[in-house]
């Protein structure tokens, strides 16, 4: 019986985390389209509900009632598994995100490694979908995204090492608390810029959305998907984008801490601060989508391997020597 | 304790079954997917014995990078169409002795390690290092790797680097006729070298590039 009560408590907590995440994914799709439209002097979705807020729900309803088509020559098990993998991986990563010093589902020692591992597993949903479709365009999209995501993971990993040098712990709460005096975005600003651009590439957002470049590959790895399975790919993609924003907020923008530690700001719950920071980063993501034209594939690879990787490696050496010289290394 | 046992047996059964399926499945891409499943369940087992750093690194390095490249190669070479004919074909039977020798060697090694750990536990000194401190295992790994074993650690890094450079040198070849883009050239182009204004008389025309 005790086991059962523990299990129920945990399920409660998980639902309390997952339902808001899923709802905010739906809202964020609306926000994305809205920002995109405003940059181009359009209105965007504004018909369903106040300000068009319920547009995503209407879209979801439409997807539910559409037919799911499974190509006859596809590899059926993997074809069905692919969107499930994408969605699951995008959601399980939220377990370690701290919303305040105590509000975290799993406060594990290696939180940042867990986040990194889950985001690097994200490529499997795409590869599986592209391969199992047994069709040219999805396969090309999958191959492209495999190479792209592996390349940009490397620089994200090196950037994380930069932050970890200043923190001395892999725990996400420790990383947030280490930024009490100064957010890492100030001393590590070049790394923040590189992280942001790598996050764009890692989540296949424009200008790096080559895996689904509609001008060349129809819809890339999603070409053969329809109905709810397509919607799951789509939701997983946006949940991943939110996750990368949360990662950026925790690593560089002070996580759940208020920007100024004085009276009226400290009244605001810390979860609100984290959400505001995630939103700020997401609006930047949406603006980039509207402003920047798509990269060519060789330029993308050049940027990842020849620019970002050496830069972030040099910055690791710089950070380490600075911390060592001024005796600031976090030793416990 | 019961929950621990349930999780342990679940993960280990998945690991063993998927390891068998890696060799037994007919489609090569399926084999790689089973290999990934195997890696994931092994890293779950690592996390269960408290080696969370190892487990996560296993996920990042093997599943996140190595297996992706595996899949990449298997898909690109299109070996998925060639069926795995281990049990049916006669050609593959000449590899069986080599495989048997290697697997016997690995089996003997495992027996030695497990037997030693069972009957001479003082050799391994695991209990001391766990009991005396309560620092996280990332810290303890770092403290051992960067002090006592720094030379071994650096040498293994150098070996990996040399292997990488060697692989690049072996496969690199200069191809002629490839047009490369040079940003500096493009940006520093002047109007004078790109455009030329010519006087053309009517009804006469002009010859360019001779």
C-alpha cells in the first residue's frame, strides 16, 4: 500500500508538470505564428477565441479527425514508433528543470548531463521517421538532420563545459545558485550567442531547418506522415524548442532567480521568472525565424565545425586559465 | 528492495534480449536499433548501481553520437537490403572459428573478473572508496582521473587524437575541379575587376575574351 501511495504522489507531480508543459506548447505555437506574422505586417491567427488564442486547439481537433495513412512499403513498427519517440524524449527532459529551489521533479546530481543526453537522443525520432517511410525525400531529410544535430551537439557540449567550469557542479539548482551575483550571460556573452545559434540548429529551426526544407524536400522527414502522427512530430518539435529555451535560461540567464534582488521583485514566485525568461528566448527564436533566410548545407556545416567548435574550445581554455589565475575555481 | 530487484531484472532482461536480437535480426538497420536499446538499458543499469556519471556519458557518447554514425553508415551503404544470413548461408561459416575464439576470450575474462571480485574482494578495494566519502561520483572520478592516473588519461586522449588524424589522412584526397567559396575573396572584390565599360560602335559589335 505504501508503494501505491508513493506512486500516486509521483504521478500527481508528473501530471502537474506535464499538463502545463503541453498546454504551453500549444500556446507557444500560436505565439510563434503571431510573432512571425507581425514581422511581416500580417495579422496571423486571430479568429478562434480571443486574439486567436484557441487556434492551436482547433488545429489539434482537426488533426485528430484526419485519417492516419501508413504507406504500404514502410516499415510499420518503426514508422509508428518515430513520432512517439520524438514526443516522449521532448517531455521526459522536463523532469530535471528546476522551477524554484525546491520545485523540481527530480533533483539529480547530473542534471545538466541528463538534459544534454536527452536532447542528443532527439535525433532518433527524425532518423527513424525518415528511414521507415521508405521514400526518397524523408530519407534525405533524415540523413541531413543526423549530420546537422551531431555537429551542433559538439559545440553545445563544449559551451556547457564553459558554464560548468564556473559552477563546479552538474546539478541544475547549483548552476542557478552560482549565478546569484552575476548571470553567466555577462562574463560568457560570446558563449551565449553561440549557444543560441546552436540551439536553433539543434531544434531544426529556421535558418537551419534543412531537414524539412520545403523548397527542396517537400516536408523532409515528415513527408509521409499525416493526422495525429504528424501533429505529434510537430508538438515534440515545439516541446524541444521550449526545452532548449529553458536550458538557455538556466545556463545563462539565472534560471528561476529574479533579475534584481530587491523588495517588489522578490514577491514574484520564482517559477514566473523562469517562464518569463523562457518566453524571452522563445520570442528571439520566433524573430530569427521571421528575419533570417535559410542557410545552405555546406555553410551550415562550415559554421558548426570551423567556427563554433574552435571558438568555444578557445573560450574553454580562456575561462579555465582566468579562473585558475585569479584563484576563482570552485573547489569544494 | 523488491522494487530495486524488479527494475534490475527488467533492464537486464531487455539488455540481454536486445543483445541477442542485434545478431539475430535479419535487417541491419534493425540490428542497430537493437544495439541502441541495449546501450540505453545498460546505462539504466549503471544509474541503478549509483554510477550516474558513467550512465549519462554512456547515453551521450554511445547513443547520442556513435550509434547515430552507425545508423548513418548502415543507411548510406544500403546494407539493409542484404539479409543477414548467419544461419542459412555457407559463406559466413568460415568466420565462425574466429568469432568463437574471441567470444571464449571475453567469457574467460569475465569469469576471471567476477571470480576475483567474489572470492578476493580485498583486491578491488571498492568498499573503502565508497564508504569513506559522500561526494558525488563525478567529483570522485575527477579526483582520481586528474591526479593518480593523469598520465594514463592524457595518453589515452592522445591515442584517440592520433586515430582521428590518421583516419582523416587516410580518407582525405584532393579533388580537382571543385569550386570553393571564399568569403574574403567575395567581400573584397572591387568594382574595377568585375565590371568593364566598353565603347561599342553601332552595327560593329565587339569581341569579348580573346
